[in-house]
């Protein structure tokens, strides 16, 4: 019968349309499931990397502070050389005065 063929074709088209709609409706949820699966698998490793990076940053900051403190101490030592030279001159002068006093006492 001609009507039966039309009915079978329309049934086939309806089935294909329904299947396409089902795939389109479920595709995003499948993609989200895969994404969630990936995140769940990789998250612990990423969290560990983050913790490691924070630890290294803290260690680096500590090392930078130590180097800056050492540089500051060295600069202060260099700047204080003027005072040490002055002290050295005063000590030499004091020794010279003491020697003069000793020789003056020896002559008496």
C-alpha cells in the first residue's frame, strides 16, 4: 500500500529526529561529566603544585631578606671606615703624647 510506505518513512524520520534530539540534549552533560572527571583527577596534583610554589616563594623571600640585610651591614661597615680612621689617628696621637710624657719624666 502506498500509505504504508509513507508511514514507514515518516516513522524512520521521526526516529532519527528523536535520536538527534537525544544526542544534542545529552552531549553537554557528557562533556560536563568528562570535564568534572578531569578536574577531579588533576585537582590534587594542582593543589600540591600550588602549595609547593607558596613554600618556594616563602623560602625565596627569606633568602632575599637575608641577602639585603647582609648588603646593608656591609654598606654600614664601609660607611663607618671614616670613624675607624679617625679613631686610629686619635690613638696614634695619644701614643705619641704618652711617649713624650714618658721621655719628659725620664729626663727629670
